[in-house]
């Protein structure tokens, strides 16, 4: 439970850092709105039971927080006049509707705990979250130089998933029930972050404010 809560806090921190970065610099340069749109789809698909299935006040608060903060980021980049004019739509050109949505939905149809609408959407959201960061990674690789706040955002987002994996391992060792779908998707997601993590740690060890990615 401890690792899960810490993971949630890092996830929220990543969204707050990104919102702060956009408002502080009054710029969306280098930020993928398509990644945020994918995360919004993830949260909506996963939390359709928000008002019908109650787990705890903490669980409900986290669901609302993730949906609202992600929606707010999309609003800033797509609709807020002062920020949307800085959004690089040409650079953020990954066609996720073609390469990610369909395959993840098909995986959700075949791999789920129960063949119901809610469980299929839940599995779909798990698989989609694993690859939702790909548009942002593509933008970062094009930029190569990732400034300080943006690098912290990426690190927190990746670290949140690593902590969730540790939580699942801890549950397994304690003979508690775990979701193998979530575990598999979480490992895939962590692998996608691994390259950035390496260069992030390298930059911090060398007291560099920005992270330089290879060509």
C-alpha cells in the first residue's frame, strides 16, 4: 500500500509540475498534447465506475484528480489563447488513433479478467497507459535537449510506474492477489522510460540542469 500511495503522489506531482511549467514559461513548447489526450482516454475508460463503485475516499479523490488535471492540461494546450499559440502541433504528429488505440482495444478484448464492458475498458486502459507516453518520447527525441522542469515531469511519471511494480511484487511475495495484466503493462511502460531515466540520472550526477538525449 505504501508504494502504491507514493506512486500516486509522484503521478499527481508529474501533472502539477507540467501545469506549473506551462504557466511559468507561458509556453507549451516540447510538450505533447497527444500524450495528455491519451492519458485522458485512459482515465475516462478506467474510471467510468466513478459514481457507481465506491472503494474509498482516497480512491475517489485520486480518480477525480487525474481526470481533472489531465483535462486542465489539454485545455491549456488546445484552447487557452495565451498557451495554445506556442503548442507545436506539427512536431506533435504521432498518429495515436492509428497505431495505439486500435491495438490496445484489441488486447483489451482478448486479455481481461471478465468479458464485460467495464472489464474490457479497464484492460484497454491498462494497455493504453503503457504506451501513452510514446508521442511525448518522440517529441523529446526530436528536441534532444530537455529542460529542467520538463525532465522532472518525465522522471516523476516514470518513477510512479516503477513504484507500482514494486507494490505488485510486494503483494505477490505476501501472497496477495495481483493483476498480471497490470504487471505486464507496467513493465512495458517502465522499459519505455528506461533510456530517459539513464540520461536523467547522468545529467543530475554531472550537475546539469537539462537532460541531453542521444540522436
